[in-house]
C-alpha cells in the first residue's frame, strides 16, 4: 500500500511539473537565479544518488564490488563511450569482480 | 538514442522488481511518471526503506527540470491549449533535445511527436520485459545489475559537470549525501544534498561580488 502511495504521489507530482512548464506564461520562471538553481538541482541530486547507491548499505557506508563497476563506468564516460557501453561496463565489471572474488 | 533508452528501460524494470515492487507497480511508474531519473530515484529510496513521502519528494525534485524544458518547448512548439495536457507527459530530456535542435516549428513539432511516441512505447515495453525478466534472472546481484542504477545516474550527471560551479555542487552533494546517511532517516540525506545547489550559488555570488569587473565567472575560467 505504501508503495502505491509513493507511486501515486510521484506520478501526479512529475506530471504537474511537466504541465506547468507548458502552460505558465513565459517569463514567470525565466529569472536568471531561478534558471541557475534549476540547472544545478539535478547536479546535486544525481551526484548524491550516485554516491549513495554505490556506497550505502542501509544506514552504513560500505565499499563493495559496485564501486569497481562505477569506476569502470566513470572510465567509459571519460573515454566518451556511448551510454550503452557505460551501463554495460558497470554491470559486467561488478558481476566479474563479484564472481572472481566472491565478495559482496 | 533508442538503444540507450531501451536498455535503461530494461534496467529500470529489473531494478524496480529487485527493489520489491510488483510488475504492476513497476509498469505503472513507467506509464504514469515517464521520466527515468525520477523513477530510478523512487525505487532506490523505497528499496532502502524510505518513507513514501520522502521517496516521492526526491523523485519529484529530480523531475523539476522538466518544467524548464516545457517552458522552452512551449515557445518552440506553440501548441494549442487543448493539446498541452496530452503533450506534457512527453516533456523529457530527449524530446526537448530533439525539438530544440530542429530548424523550423513544423519540424520541431514532428520531432517532438515522433521522439515522444517512440520513446514512450519503447520505455514501457522494455520496463515490462525487465520487470518480468527479473523473476527469471533471480538474484540481480549475481549479474551485477544492482550497479545499473548508479551507473545511469552517473551517465546523466557526467555531461552536466561542465564548469567549476557544477563540480563544486556535485562534490558538496556527495559529502552531504554520504555524511548525513548514518544520522538522518532514509531518503532524507538526498533531499538535504539538494541544498548543495543554493549553497554553492550563494558562495559563488559572494566571492564574485567584491570585484565583479575583474573576476572571471566560473564559466569563463574553464
């Protein structure tokens, strides 16, 4: 039930912000500061989410094989590899290190 | 672009099912939310045991960028009022990029409709395949699929890190997100990390103000 509440809230909220952009008169949101903040907000959230999903285990921090996979993805991104290769390298390296070392 | 969206749709389906959502809940997210980063954030927060409200708030914060896409699109596409509620669901990163790259209004409208429809169908089909397939796969960890979600976030983040300001925001957000993890309820540290954006902007503004004429902005420094 809790999951359905979260699904419903996210669906309604995300649709509302999409629609808002299309229907509000131009200029309302187009102040430089608001624009800068809107551009930086996803940067902050994505950085925090990447770090958490790699290093968090409940309320504690761990370094496990996912870190190796993320490092591989970072290298792929630096080499300007396509999205597909970035995702594949993260998954394959994590699986490989896990299989070889038997580590979490 | 289609392959990339297809693969992340599949990865989302697998991740979501692995996070304990049912196939129906997973597909409902892709049908109704249809903005990838928010969906990954929501199922990640729920899997970690976050409260529904905090989990939804994180997903919603990530979706706010779509409002600014809509703002630019509404000028480019000049859609009739009646069509806007229907078009809104397709206002995402990819459709915005395609539409704004078109030379004329007509081609922008065609680009928006074709990209929107194609990706909507593809995203939802691959989500379904991923969610159903996750059962067959069994433990997603064995296949390293639990690394897919952070890799998607990293791939979305990387092109945004153009200037010193963005890198500073990312660094502060990582410190806040990880540092607050042991002490705050699940899902809240990510929301707190969002404060990195106004904090860094404020700091950058303060540093620039004393001698505005000489100090190059963060953009020019690069």
